[in-house]
């Protein structure tokens, strides 16, 4: 009997080790799912709507787990986020890079370990699989046409953005200048705020002080117009200084229908989120090639934009509120 005891103890030990391995391998539902990620450039309402789209894809496809992370406007933060995600086994990355050129090497390195696409802002010289988002030059032209509508007699305008060397900022500003060229609209400068809303308001306030003849303030990122609105209200210049916007910040949409902001160019962040996760799933789960997954030879997938004017803001806000509410459902 004594000779049998070590054998029995060994068998019991193997039984419990085996049970432990079985438990670890199941590890909850998420361990059997393919991890996909979405990394923003900054935190903004715009990205909440993108997350709603990404979560809708997660609910529809029960074999993926979506990890949504927000950047702080720096390449350093995005690198830290992505490196951590890759270490956690993420197989697909959708990212809005903060710098088209400074992140080429980062994106190329990430692309050796996961499927990488750019969303909202591009890094065209990198090894990303595709860019999915707005045709930002065309959208900048739309904003320029809106400015000509708001300022039929021309005038001085100041343009604001978070990070001027981010590709979407470069392209929107380019399109805006192309559309307003020769129209009597004079672009004084492009002011940056590092994605800091307080700095954005300060920039607007400084502009109103330094340029008392300013005709319009133009925001290229979602929080810029609300910041400009606060400055214009404080200065008592509502109606005298026009405000033009990008995106669908709630305050922007409310102010459009109140006649305080002239109009905005809205993208489709919900589609950014949904389509990016569906595409990454095709690549990482289904094993499709980019062309089989619908990536064109140009490696660019454009999502249409539209213009909102007075009378259209609150209706669109209802849609945005529904997207936000869907995250917790």
C-alpha cells in the first residue's frame, strides 16, 4: 500500500493540473475570440460615435473582441497603447495616427505582427493595409464652399485645429484654401491647440482681440467650433463673427439650429467604427486577402460626408445620441 501512495498522489496531482489547464484554456468567452483594436488620436464625442459602430460589429460577430482606446494627441501615447495591445495578442489594429510621417516606422513595425489599417487620418507612406475614412481634401473644399456661402462679401478668417501635421488636418486645410482661393476670403493663419479645449478657446479669444475685423472662425476638429462659440459669446459677437465647423459635437449641432454656428461638415464616425472592425475581422478571422476583403487597388476606402445647416442640427444630434446610448445596450 505504501508503494501505491506516491503513484496515487501523482495521479491526483495530474488530475488537478489537468483541471487547471482546462479552466485556463476556457478562460471566459473572450479568450476564444480574436482581439481587434481601435485607437483614436484624442478623446472626443466624435470617437464615442465611432466606438458605437465598433461595438455594433462586436455584437454582430460573436468571434471578435473589440478593445477601444483613446490617445492624447501624441505619438508616444499611441505607441504605448499599441505595444501593450500587441503584447496582449491583438490581431487587428485600426488607428487614427497623430502624424503621417513620424509614425511610418511604428506602423511598419506593428504591421509585422498584426493587420493594421488607418482610420480618419492616414499615413500613406506606411505599410498600412488601407485608409478608411473621409476624403479630407474634398471635405475641406466643402467647408470652403460653406465659408463662401456664409461670407458672400469675403473677409478675414482664422482656422483652428489640434495638430497641424496630422494628415487629416493637412488635407482639410488644403481643401479649404483651394475652395476659398480668389473669393475674397483671406485666411490669416492656422492655429493649433494640441487637442486641448481650453487652449482652443484661448486661441479664439486671442484672435478676436488681435483681429477686431475678423469675419469668421473655422474649426477643423470637432471641439474647435464649441471652443470658438464660447469665445464669440463672451465677446458679444454672436451674429457678427461667423463660426464654421467640422464634425458633430453636440454643442455644435445645438448651436447650428440656434443660429449661432453657421454650419458643419459631418463625417460618419459610426461607419468608421463598424466598417473597420468588419474589415479587420475579414483579414484576421476569415483569413481573407485585402482584395478579397474589399480593399481596392488604391488602398483607400472613402466614407461620404455631408453639410449640415440651420434646421438640420438637432435631428442629427438625435442620431448621435442614439449611437452613444447603444454602447451601453
